[in-house]
């Protein structure tokens, strides 16, 4: 039996089979979980097509985390496929072009607000929308990128990730009494669809190649996915408010 046997997991953010979220969904199924995916708008058809590449095709429900109606309807949409949830994966992030690429000092609030709402506040929104589906506890796992330093050209997305990290800690504080664990996986750079929107992504690759104690492969999302699956399991029963770094060790280097 796998470490997620009998678990019901909602995974957001599956867009391609190169995404970390896709491999979380794949590994979760291989470890015994029933997986439901969420998507939104024009990319729902893409998510539905990619779900066919999982070991078992997963249902796809609609969820725009900035849409109150979608958040309100999430419980009923999930219950069309499973009778509750044991885990949720937040793999959602976005910043407008004006908020990236070295434009930090000139970015307008509207663009900053979008980055923070989609990339950080949505973690709280998703947790609250799925909370009624938990019965006796759950694990919520978000995907992060180390926000303790200022990265080249990452700009307001870096600020949004710092907000995500803080949001995770406060959610862990306020949901712990319900046996709901909230943790993040801070992955090193992976060549995903999201990475393509970051100007100068090659700079990250160069940094990791020169500083990572462990060999790092920007084309391999599996190690980060494995960490997320472990956190979704019962093998971390007393871990919450934590950031698990899966970055080859770069975060620890001076």
C-alpha cells in the first residue's frame, strides 16, 4: 500500500506534464490517492487533456481563486467526485509582466496587487474554501520559491512569495486546532510554463549550477513533487508552518 492509500487530494495548477503539480498528481495516484484537479477559463481544456496522461484520468473542476463565486461553489464541485478531502495542493502563482524583469521601482500598485492576490492571498482563499471538506484533519501544501533574498528580475513575485510564506505560517497557527497542517515546498528553478514568464530565467539556472551542493537539474520536477507527496501523507503528522527546501541546498550556502 502506498503512503497516500485512501487519501482524497485536490491538486491545482496542472497545465503541462512538465509542471511540478502534474507530478504531484501522478505520484499521489501511484501512492494510492484519489486525485481531483482544478483549472479555470481557457486553460481548462488543456488541464483536461493533460489529466489523460496521469496513471488514471482525473476529473477537472473549475476554480479561479480570485473569483468569489468559484470559491463558494468549490465544496459542491469537489463533492461531485469525492465525499471530502484529506489534502490540497496550492500550485498557483502569477505576476503581470510589469511586475517582473527589473522594473521593481516602477511597478504600479494594480500590478503588485494582482501578483499578491493570485500568488499569496489565494493560499488563504483556497484553504478556507476547502476547509468544509476536511473531516478530522488534512494537509495543505503550497509551492514556493525561496523569498529570503532578492533574486535578479524576480521583483514583485519575490515579494508575493514572501507573503505566501508568511500566509502559510498564519494559516498553520489558526488551523492547527483542527489538525490541519500547512506547509510549503520551496523548489529550485524548474523549467515549467510558469518559468517561461520570468525574464532572465537562465540567470537562475546559472546560479544553481554554480552554487548547489547537490547536482541540480532544471528539467526534473520530480524531487519537489516527492516532497509535496510526503507532506500530504501521514509521515509528517506533527509538521506545520514549515518550508521544506528542495533546491539542491542552495538556500543554505553563503
